[in-house]
C-alpha cells in the first residue's frame, strides 16, 4: 500500500484577515416574491397576477429575478431587455407602482417582506406580459423631428460648439427613450394624444442646440393643443426618469421659448 | 415561397389599432389660455383679498354687511369695476380650469363635448346675469313701496 499524496488546496487569501475586520464575507441571500402582471392574448383577454418565489442575492436586481423566473421557473414569461445596464432603455416597467428600469432597481432597495409587483408601463397597449407596443410613443417622438437640421453650408469638418452652448441642452441629451416618463404622465394615460414628456425632452435637445436651425418649426409643433400646454407640472416624469433628467423644467423652458417667440 | 412566411408584428397587422395623432390645429388658443390662467390668477389674488379685507375687516367689519352696505358699494363706480373684474376673471379662470380637467379626464369625444357644452352654458349665464346685476342694480326701484331699505325716500 502506498500513501496517497494529498494536495492541499490553495488558501482563499494569502493575507489572513483578523475576524473583527469582517472582510468580504458571503453575500446575504433572501427570499423574494415577484408578483407579475401576466397577459397572453392567445389564451385570454384578461390579464392576471402570478406570484413567483425565489432566493436571491443582495447584489441582484429586479431584472435578475425576472431572468431567474424565465430561465428556471416559467419560460413563457415575456419581457424586453437588451443591455441590462441602464443604457438601452428596453426594460422600463412599473415596479411597486413606480416606473423604473428593472436593470437599475436593486431588490434589496425594495420592501422584500411583501411581494414586489411588476407590471407593464401604463398608457401603451400591452402585447404580452411586460411588453407594450411602443409605436404611439415613437410616433410623437418622430413628430418633433429629433435630428439636426442645419441650413448652412455642409462643413468639411465637425460643427464646433462652445462649452457654454453645449451646456445649455446637456441635461436633455441623456434621454434613452425608455418611455418611463411618458407612461407615468396622467395626461398621456387619458387618450395618448399628448406629445408626452419624452418627445418634448428630445425637442428641447435640438431647440436649444446652437447648431440647429429648425427650433422655430419644433416650437410651432409643440404649440399644438396636444403640445406643451397640456403639461400640468405634476412632476411624475421627473420622478420616473432613470437618467435623472429635469424633465418638468425642460418642458417649462420650451413653454417659455414659445411664449417669448409669440409675444 | 410564400412571401408572408413570418407573421407581421401586431402593430402593422390589419386588426391592430391605427395610431393616428389628431391633426395640429395651428392656433395658439392653448397658449393664450395657459397665459390667461397665470395672469388672471395673480390679479385675482389682489382682487379677492382686497374684497375680503374691505368687507370683513375695515370699519365695523362683518357686522356692517347688509343690503344697504352692498347698495352703497355699487353706487361707487370704483367698486362696480372691481366687482365686475372679479366676476369675469374668476368665472373665466374657473371655466378654463374645468375645461382642462374635462380634457384630461373625459376619454370619449362625445362625453367631452357634452360636459363642455354644459360648462360653457352655465358660465355664460352666470357672467351675463352677474354683469347685468352690477350695472342695473337699483336699491330703490321706482314704484316699489314695501320692503324698501330705510335710506330710500318713499314717494
């Protein structure tokens, strides 16, 4: 019989931390219940609530919980997500009654003692589960001409702009078109005719751009009866924006610009 | 090969709703309505608190208010203009406020039209009646003999 040579595994850390310093330790886990609004037009015209319970980590977001449900419990759960890091704006949803991005909402920041409600954003037609038809949203976005219009000669190099001129509309360049603002606006919920905060934010981005020449046309478009004057300054949009854009202020600036040009 | 092998997305299919935004009206009515709400609000603060102060605080205050007090005020063109401005601004301010609430909450075009018709008729009646009273008010109508205030000279 020969002695089997046992190889000791490498210790986790080469530096021994005293116990009182704590160190990294294990990430805490907890049980959460997701209460998801389900809708499948091929099965029923009625939407229903469905609960999913799972064990999640303190570093997990609502999107991770939705993934866990889709990958391990119910593959039919349908939701949009793309980059999963708060940039693409695909996964805006109504979490615990507030519009947020599922990929930017940590579970530990929510009340995990109660089920976390997840619904599709309001005011847009639901297609399946958490997916809504974004077409009405993009239609009003397109109407404000969200592109640079310049009537001067085409420059041979980039169009230069001073830092101060750029600062004027910096806030509204942050929009990711997630529709969290427009679908949190009670005026938009009524009939969907109001342009909505997102379209006005994107108009603001060009109206106050010193390189753009179509500001007057955009102001004319937003002077419509469904334009900026339907804003009731309830600040729902500003609170919902995952990028922290001061949306209500941007709408007020567009109102001022229309007034200044008419009077 | 069928050209329609993959079903088109719901938004483009025949049974999906059409998203047609209402045509632009091209008028600046909503802008002036918005501006009017701000300006009339500021003026109304002065008019209403002035009205309350003169009626309830000055002199004997609330105890002086009676038919004769109102008659005396409306004998003065200053208070006629004051009350007329207050009536018109408050009525138009309130009517426009309710109009926007109807626009925000009524979902069907028919409901909107009905509610706004009722609103505009009611406001018009109150404005016309109020204006008429302010300008034609006579505390001692000729021919009347009973229930006249003491300051009227009974013929």
